[in-house]
């Protein structure tokens, strides 16, 4: 059985991805890795290693010595956090990618998953049903790094036959792990306020529509993409991935079906400008065509699962 490592396993995506991969491949074959010294409680049913993706030699040595075959590279600084520390965000988001791409180029790895984002798009991109191939002029450090990363992934595939696969994730919603500083985080935070009986203040305006997805769909998409036959993968930059789109007002109304007394107000901050540069909705026809992608969760389903499971 090929060994897998998830780098950045303690984040919002990583926690659930490790759990899903261990169910498929066995606990001992999926290594969780993160910056923190101790293993996060949700991941203590299998191997854990503390690694800093910026420590190139330590990462290389671990992967080579432990005969790792697949890497899921999730370590990154997300959109809102990256704007506060752009130099570090660029370094973290790019240098780690080169470390892993070079390992595959040298034939130490069989396959790589690297996540992109809807942040690669910008204000000049068509906002509605944003196509797979379109204008990409991102205005955030996170988006710039993800766009550059897509180009490098495609380059390493074309020049060195590196099997690297990627998804442009929309905003992700989960009750199992907290988000890490993204512009779509409001769509998780809102459920905690609703369950606590508190008024929620949205940092985006009521009519800001953004592509969103329930985490279970995103994890399934990631694994389906990685399991797809090589000849099916036509996009070596990153695939558009569509789920649903909604505004803060629409998610509040969906919550009010369950909690009629829930209240929301709006106080847009610097994240509004980031959201305004992103698409309203995504066309993921290429993913549907190439590897059979289809989302399962609509807004009401997401709201019901979140309200049933969020703990305060």
C-alpha cells in the first residue's frame, strides 16, 4: 500500500481529509503533518509528524526516508490572513509547493494534490458562471500565489510529467474544524452565533454572493480527483469546482427557518473588497466531464447539518 502524507493536516480541510483517507487506505498508511508539536485530538488514530513546510531539507528527508508516495499539500496562509502578512504568505504558499514538485520531478513521489482557490480570479473575471478558462487577474496575495502555483503545476506536468492535480476550492463550510482566516469564514461563524442565540455581525454586505460548498462534498471531490485515471485529467492547472452560491442574507433566511428569532446585521470590513473581486458562481463543466464531479449539498441541507452538529 502506498503511503500518503497530508501536510497542513491541522487545518479546516486537512482534519477531515486525513480522516477520510484513513478510512480508505488504513490508519497507518496516512501520515498527518502540521506545524504544531502535538497531534490534534481528531487525528490521533494514526501517525503524526511535526513538520514545517518551509524547512525544505526536513520535509525532503522525511518523505524520502519514509517512502511516501502521495502528498496532499494543504499548508498555506489564506486570503484575509495573507493580506496582513504578504511577504510571509508568498513565501509559505510558494516555497512549499516547489519543495514537493521537485520531489516528484526527482521521482520520489507518484502523485501530488495541491489546492487552488477561487481567489485566482479577480475583478476583471466574468462574475457569473465563471468558466474554466478565463481572465485571471487576482488582486490579493493569496490569489496571486495560487495563480502562480497553478502555472507552476502545469509547467511541471508538461516538462517533467509530474502527476499533480488541483481544485479551485470555493468557500468551505464545516462543523468539524474551524476555518483559518479566509474571506468566506462568515458562513461558518454564523452558525455558532445562531446556536448561541446571539446577533451575528457579517463582515460582508447582505447581497454579496460567493461560491460555497459543504466540506463533505469538497473532501469527496478531492479524493475522486486523485483516484481518477491519469488519462481523464485534462486540466493540470486546477479544476473549477462549483457547489452552490448564496449571500449572507440568504444564509440568514435559511437559518431563520429553524431559528426564527435569529438576527443578523452588516458591517463590511476589508474583506468586502476581497469578496467583490471573486466570482458570484462557478461553471465546473470540465470537472463534471472529465471525472464525473457532482455536488450533493444545497443551502438548506448545509444549514440543517450545521445547526444539528455545531457545538457551543
